[in-house]
C-alpha cells in the first residue's frame, strides 16, 4: 500500500505588488529583482486576512469535491506556520471548527521556520501507515513580513497550501527514505516581542546550500539513487536564484558539471512559475513549487520520480522524493489557480504602505474590519482579544 498526497490546493491573497513598482519606489533597478533575485511579484495580505483565513481558503477548494465520507475520515489536522496568531492556541482549531470536522480529530500547530510542513507530511504519513482508512489534512500557511525599508523587504509574500494525505493517493506517492539534518544557526529568527523577522541573509543562503548537499548525500547513500534517476526537482523557494544555485551545486557534486540552460529549465523551470508570482510563503513554499510543476509541465509526469528539498532556517533540511501517480492531471486545480492569480489587484506603492502600516487594536476593544477583497473566509472583527472569523457568502 502506498501513501502520499491525494489532493492539493493553494490560495494567495487578492492583492500583489509588482517588484518593478517596488524598485522604482526604492530608487533601484528592476533588474536587481527580476534578474538578480529571479522574483517578479509578491502577494500582499490585506488586514482582514491572516494565516487562518489563508488556510481556510485553501482548504475550502481542496474539500469542495470530496465526499462526506472523505471528510469524516479526517482524524488529524496539522497546521504548519511561523506566522501564528497565538503562542498557545493552535491555528488548526479554527480550521477544525470552520469546516465542522469530526470531534474525533487530533489538531496541532507545528513550527520550525519554513520546514515544518515537511515535518507534518512525514508525521502524517507515519500515522496513516497505522490507520490506512483515514485521512490527514496538512496545511502550510504563512505571511513573510520584514521591516519596512530593510534589505529583506523585497522577498515578502504570502499564501497557503492545503493537502489531503491518504493511502493510495491520486497525485504523489511519497517515498519513505529521506536525508535530513539539523544545525542550530541564527540565520533567521523572530523573537516574541517583534512583529518582523530578523535575517542574516548571507548566512541563511550559506546554510541553505550546505544542508542541501548534506541531505542529498544522506538520501543518495540510503536509497542508492543517482541524481539522474530524478526527472524533475522542487525546492523551498525563498528566492528563485537561491534555488538555481542549490540545484546547480547538486548537479556539479554529482559529476554533471555545469548544467546547460536547457537542462536547468527542464529540471527546475516549471516548478518556479507560481513562486515567482507569489513570493516567499515560508511553510507553503516547497509545496507551491510542487503544484507549479504538476500544473505547468507540458509533458506527462506519470510515474516520474521528483526530488524534493525542504529547508527551514534555524536550521533543518530534508531531501526526499515523490513518484507521480498516473492520471494525476485529473485531480489538479490548474484552471482555478490561474484564474485566482490573474484576478489579483495590483497595488500602488502607497496602497502597499497603507496595508503595511495598518495596526490592529491591542486593548481588547471591538474593532470591525473593512471589507477588502478576500476569498471565502475573512476576519470580520476583533473583540475581547479574539479574532472573529466568518465565511463570506
């Protein structure tokens, strides 16, 4: 019996800032972002959305076509995020209520920077091997938020990926072997008393690359597989250019020399399309890359082996693989995803500043939020230090 991803969906907010607009406002060349960093746009979250609404909107489309039996068989909700709203209450509890899931359900919030959705994937699959008729709802949702005017500001983004894990999945079978590594590093962190993350960009890139090599070697030794046994690759995408460096490095240490532009584009190109439109969405990033590959590759990927690299600052890395299930295209949401991206509203820099500087009350008073563009769920109000969520009809 195989185990893996039975269904997958992503959601990103209805607003974006083009990095050409950002470059002009900051007095920089747009080529620094389009070419040097490989990024085009970053999704911007309006004040009436947070990681719970991002997740709920991703889950809504994911479960829309599922039977009541499928939904009743969900006995675990794993919510991976580093943008949680509460240091005690798990964001997964809101998802459980909003979708009226079974009372017999374990829910938890997972944190290890951008890596925790992969940890959730492995935990969920391990549980499914003991509960083969059940399903796991796994969510990665984040809002990348950096200090206004900082070097890292251009690498913001937001979004959520929701996955349904099961036995005999329709999309991807996750191979059981993996290479993984932990090395404590202060490359990226956010103390409880700060709203924005702190970043040592040079160190973060260095650790990302070192853990990619370490986890690849472990994986290769355990599986006996070669680099060329994998048809395509997907990576965690803080920046598209960092992914390029990592992939070319792995190719070189596997004796392939310098990849041609055609080889690189074939192995990686399709997996970066959505990430370049959305920006960094932390825990959702690798799995947005997976969706991008499955939906944008023109060739049939059935039975192909896909190499996957997950990374989370602080730091943890993992290299593993997935095999694409025949008929996978019948289970994708490609049209809905492209329509969602195309329907987003482009922000002026002043509008972006307005969203960025918006402050929610901290005194517990009632505060009702304006109706900015959202999906099926939004934050209606804050009251008595609680967030009031509602489904938008």
